[in-house]
C-alpha cells in the first residue's frame, strides 16, 4: 500500500468484518460500509473511518482510526511492535484491532479505536508554542 487510494481500497467491509469478529467486537452481522474521512496531518497518515453495520451492535465501534506511517522509520517499527504486543491485551490503553505488516516493503498499518468523541485532542506537536516563555 503506497498511496492513499491503495490504502482506502484495502480497507473493505469484508476485511473489517473479519477483523472485528476475530477480536470479538462484532458478535452478529457484518460491516456494511467503511467510509474513510479526510486524513489528519502529521508524521503518519491518520485516516478516520466511519463504519456502518448490517445489524446494530453495542460492542462494534462506529468510528476507527487507521494509522499508516509515511516511512518505515525505526520509531514507527517500535510502535507497530508495541501495538501488536501490548495494546491487544486488556490494558488501560487505546485498543488496537489489527496490525498488518508487509515485510518486503516494510509498510504497515495500525487499526485503532477512535477516542476523539470522548477524549480531547492535543495540538499537533509540530505547531509552535502559543505563549512566549
């Protein structure tokens, strides 16, 4: 997956249904539609996803975040290892639904729960401070 279009094409209802069922978040029905939203700026490509289901579910998330590093830098690979190891457990962390890694291209993506409705976003770290110190 090298372009935004490639990434969005790979995030299909069938794929997401399988991921959610494996993680126990979708006990019945299937994903009817995955609607990528406008990507957010940053070091990684952050794509908010809105999800529609064939059957209403209280455990299935209506919003997810797809995080795709723009380059496979060492810190990004550590992040992938962190999410694939720790965030899949029941720790008090943002829940990770899937980590997919392509060894030949060293490209990966992380599918996370979207906390933007319940948590306040911090300003991007690349912005200058607003108050002189």
